[in-house]
């Protein structure tokens, strides 16, 4: 026997409660999503498949200064300037066809205070009978202003650097010409080519005149080199250089200065050291400056040790260590600034205050770095470090 009977209908009260709970859940989720969108600073505009505005978050309202009720049903491209509309329309067509998010379209919108640069991102967010597309608008006006200010600052810096270089070149020409004459006449008089000078005191004065003239010429040369480096106009011829040979030649040139000050010079060169990519003239000048400073600020009986070595990261290092007077960290920072001298340097014969700044600039022009480690009364270690990228394979 087959028995068929109608099942009782579900309890209407339970069905109504379930529907109400589901509706409340959807309303809560909708409020949460709306709150999140309103908290986002980017503008979000929801469009239908024809590109007409359906709604927008608070960020879009603030960016565009638009009332959602007034622009509802209007085409999105109407918010942009005429020159931006073709790009926006093409991106909208791709998004309406279901293409993945289209990014990077820079458009100019009509903001409440005038033209407003935006980055437009379009992506489909719903399919089916009622297709929806989300347009995300990101304000880039602040970054564009920053870029414009940076470009303007760079141009002003380049203009100031060029003016400084021109000024120094003019001064160099105007100063060198009379100085060369002064130095030349002093040498002629010291050699007594046209008759005796007479008093020995006059000879001392002439030697002072010649030494002072040569000092000023050296200062002018340092100033010009520093200005050229800062302006990026220093002519450099990069080639593979044997650092051991270059440093050995520099040490040989400084031996007489070390002997006069009774400073012992020692060398320790790494065998088989690979060549470095550098400019020979500027690197030699930097090496001479470092070695000369080490001798100058080391007392009689002290030592200056010049060495080369490979670094842990595959680079090459030139190290000049002395047992001299040393510097505190504050004095190191002062010594690296142009025309700044520490008190001990002034007592050791003055100088121009350009030695270390020029050396640092020359080293960095060769894509290397200068590192100074020093302790007061214990000596100084100066390192010229070439990264692995500037070391040539042997």
C-alpha cells in the first residue's frame, strides 16, 4: 500500500523571523561597507554598464565637490576635462567588458577649486543583468606640486652652481695672472739675475712672497676642483687602475715630507689585488691628500701605515693609519666641512680647510666612499672603499 499525505507548512512565524534576521544581517553588512568606503580618502564612484553614476562615497564627494543626488544618472566622463575624456572613455569600455582593473590613467577633473589631477582606476564589481563598475579616484595634486617644487629647486640649484663655477673661473683667471707675475718676479730676484739683492732679510721676504703666492694658487686650484665636482663638470677618465702601484708612487712622493717631520712610513700592499675602475689623476690627488694629512698631524717618532686590502664584500680598500693627534667624532664632522678647521689643525700650520672636503669629493666622484675613524690622542684611520661593482676581475 502507498500512502501519500501533505507535509504541514513551515511555521509562518519562524519563516518571518528568519527573513527578518537575514535582512538585518544584510543591512548591517551594507552599513559597514558604506562606513568603510566613506572612511577611505580616495574617491569611489559606482557606475552602471553605460558609465552613468549610480552612487559615490564621501571621498568622491569631497574631491569633486559634487552632490550624489545631483550627479546621479550623469555620465562619469562629464566630471573630467575635455582632453581627459577619451582616455577615461577607453578605460570605461574595457572595464565594462569585464577586463581586470585598469590603472594608471591620469585625468584632470573639475574640482571645487579648479582643475584637479587624479589617477583613475576602473574595475568591474558586479556582473549579470545589472552590471556595475567601480571608478576609484586618487588625488595626486600634492605629489604633482611636490614634483614641481623639486624640479624648480633642482633648476635653481643648478643655476646657482653654474653661477658659482663661472664666478670661481673668473676669479681664478683674475687672481692667477698677477700671482704668477709676483711668483715669477720673486724667483728672479732670489736668483739675483740682474744684480745682488743686498740684505739677507730681503731674501727672506722674497721667499715668503713666493711661498704665499704658491699657497694662494693652490687654494684657487682646490676651490675650482671642488666647484667642478659639485657642478658635475670635473673631467674624469675612468680606467682599470692598479691601486698598489698608484699608492706606492704616492708614498714615494711623500717620503721627503715624512723625513722632515721624522715620521716613519710603512706600507703593506695586498698581493694580487685586482684593478679598480677609477680616474687616475683625481684618485692620485685624493691619496696624496690623505697621506699628507696623516704625516702632518703625526708627531716626530710616530708612524704612518699605508695599506691596501680586499674587503669582506668583494671590494677594495685603501687604508692610511697614523699614530697622530686624532680627532673626536665632532671634530671629524667639522673637518669634513669646507673652510672649517679644528683647533689642533690651526696650531699645526693652518691650511685652507679644503683638504678633507676636497678629498671626500674626489673619492665620491670615483664612485667610492671615504670613511674616517679616529680617537683623540690615539690616531686616525682613513679608508677609501671601492665597492665590488668598481673592482675589475683579475
